[in-house]
């Protein structure tokens, strides 16, 4: 395990350099359809199906999520009940607040500080640090999270996880609104 972290740290400067060259920008989705209204889409019951893949692309974990979502004005609650392929279960409750025309902040018990997000066109992008338990340790891992509305019922989600600027893996999800 130590060797893996040493190798990861050795590649951190390269990863940071490559991240600096990235051009993925929320504004490039401004004219994409259908237009995502976060408060409308994440309202009611949703089902999600996902996988976590490691750096090599190997599926490490599969999971399903039942989401109960509601909004009161500019404040929303997304109650997520996870069921993992290994039989474990987890609940995460996101509390979102719209802070501007297309900007949001979010909090959850396992999120360090605030998640910051912005929506344009059919896309929503947010970044946050999450505390993840691994074996007998807990790690603060950064998420670069992108969601794309495909139809009024289906949204795709791809989140890249990193630590010290080194990509650890990805979470890929498909949401279906009931």
C-alpha cells in the first residue's frame, strides 16, 4: 500500500501539469439541449445505477441508488440510499442551495466544507472533497463531478476522483427520474 502512495506522489507533478492544460469548461455547454433545471430534475424519486472504476478502468464496485429529492424555494434535499454489490448499504443526504442564476452550494456529512457547482445548458459541474473510508483509514478525496441531461428523464454522471492531483479512478452513474 505504501509503494502505491509513493508512486502516486511521484506522479503528482505530472498530473498537476496536465490538469493545468485541461479545457473542459461549463460555459461550452450553454447552448446544449435539453436545458437542465436542477431543481426540477432532482425533485421526486430517482433511481441511479453506477460503477466505481480504478485508474486502470477496472470496475471495483457496482451500486444502485434510490433518491428522494425535494425543494423548498432555493433549498433542496437529496436523500440518497446506496446499495453496493458487496451487500453494504450507505445513506448520504445532500443539502443544496441555489446561490445565483446558475450556481449552487452543497453540503453532506461526508463532504469537507462545501461542494461548489454551476449549471449551463444541459450540464452541471461541481467540485468537492469527500471523506472516504478505505480499509481502516479515511481519506479526503477530491471529486470533479460532471452531469449531463440526456432527456427529461435520464441524466449521465461522470466524476473523477483524485488525491494530491493524482487521478485515483472514476464514478459513472446513470440517473432515471420516475
